[in-house]
C-alpha cells in the first residue's frame, strides 16, 4: 500500500511540474511549437494588448480582478488568496468544459499572465494535472512587452528604408500591397493602425491601442531581412491617433523618397471608390466636413456640405484636395518632395498600378542615397 502511495505521489508530481518557456527574441513567436497561446489575464488587459495569436481564457474577469485586488490591499491578503483560488478554479472549470473540451491528450499550450505569476501558474498546474504538456511564459506578458519596446524604441532600425510619398489619392497603399505581393519588403503602417491616415481615414472596428500597434509593428520588423530595403508609406508622426515609434520614425526621416505624381481628376475618381464607406454614409461625411470649420471660410464649408448632399463626390474630393490636403502636404513635406525621385502616373488603372509597383521594385534593387535627417 505504501509503495502504491509513493508511486501515485511521484506520478502526481510529474503531472504537476510546469516548465517555463523563455522568450528572448520576437522571432521565436513565428516558430512556436505550441498548439495554443492562452492569455489568462482579464478581458480588459487582453483587449489592451496580447501576444500574437493568443486567445483569452481569463481566470479572473475584470470585476473579479478588481474585487480581489481591493480585498488584498484593504482587508486581508489571506482572504484575497482564498477567494481568488475559488474563482480561478471555477473559471478554469468553465474553460475546460467549453473552449478546451475537445482538446486531446497531446495538447500542448503556452500559458501566460501579466508577469508569469499566480494566475498563469494556477491555471497551468490544473492543465498539467490533466496530463497536457503545458508551459508558462517566463515573465509573462511583461517579457513580451519588453522585447517590443526594445525593438521599436531602443534598437536602430535593422533594414534600409525607402519612403513612398505623394498627395492624397495617389493610391500609395494599393501600390504598396502590389509591391508586397511581388515579394518586396513592405511595412503597411495604415494597415497596422487600421486607419487611412487622414481626417476622413477612420475604418470599421476602430484603431488598436498604442501598445497593440507597437507589438504588431515590432513583429513586422522582426521578420525583415536586414540586407534588403523595406518600403514604407510617407506618414506624419501619427497615423490616426497612434504614434509611429521612434526607431522607424527616425529611419523614415532619413530615408530616400519616391513621390507619386497623379492628375487631380484621377485622384478624385480614385478617392470616391476608396472611401466608399463614407460615400454611403452622408451623415458621417457631413460630420467630418464640419470638423474642418476652424480651418476654412464658412462659405467653403457650406459649399462642401452641399456637394456631399448632392452626391457630387468627385467634385467634393477634388476641392478637398485642392484647398485642404494638397496645401498641407506641400507645407509639411516640401523639402522632402523637392529631393524625391518623382514617379508620374497618367491614371490609376490596374495596369498603371502594376507598372508603378514594378518600377518601385526596380528602384528598391538599387536604392537612392539617403537624405540628411531633418529635425
């Protein structure tokens, strides 16, 4: 009997051992051998930012986490731990009976919380006792965030950068997509920020948090081949409400530029299609136009509102570019534009965009000399 008990105890200890996984480079995240990455933090923490590809199986929801924290600080640490253990066990049971119910015996998850402490440790121990080969991320989310900060704030940008500029409506984003499809290195800041980079640029779903944007950007940078140039669309230091981190921003300021020159009428036609969501929502379009009142005469704003109401969207786009966007682009990017290589496009047809992408691909093979950095 004693021997059986010892054997059982040894087996239980083996099942309960949870190994730590150390994340030292962001590139590791693209080659993980885990079946799932499980973030056990609260939904609000997860929404703010999380590891790429992670799912949220919170062991304490937002209200429970706040409640336990209050008890821990104001009442009793012991009572907080006791109640926390009950809630974690209850929530873990829910996840096992729902999200994880179909996982087989060979399931191998990576679990993390804020710092690799009690929340991830408790959940991982339960999974380990089932027999799953679970590991806990050493240092938790904070270890990932430190790597992101180092990549986008501290490190020198690892690859040569080229910047694609041009006035509003020159199809820069679409050309970059074709360039990437052809095998070039491209970072789509507007895609990562889920914003088209102007007052009219909001997209469905809203923007990610600054931390999530930086994490997505850091992963893109980690995937670059340092020996090859990367093309980035010319942006200000903000894309919508998100700031371009200093590592990339400094590289963009010193990078050689290509300026797309496209006739105004072509740009107006393109914008009418590209901003189809606003064209269909005239109330939203009118609200954005009204936000321009501090910058333009009242009669001009009223004229733009009338064009929107009439459905004269190409005329509206043309006037917005003539009187608002083009002058501001010239003022902000004048010195850069003068030093840029100009690529003239007669139209923005598919054939023309393909030719532009091919031309840019050739320029990336023999990049221009860098411009002096500007403050």
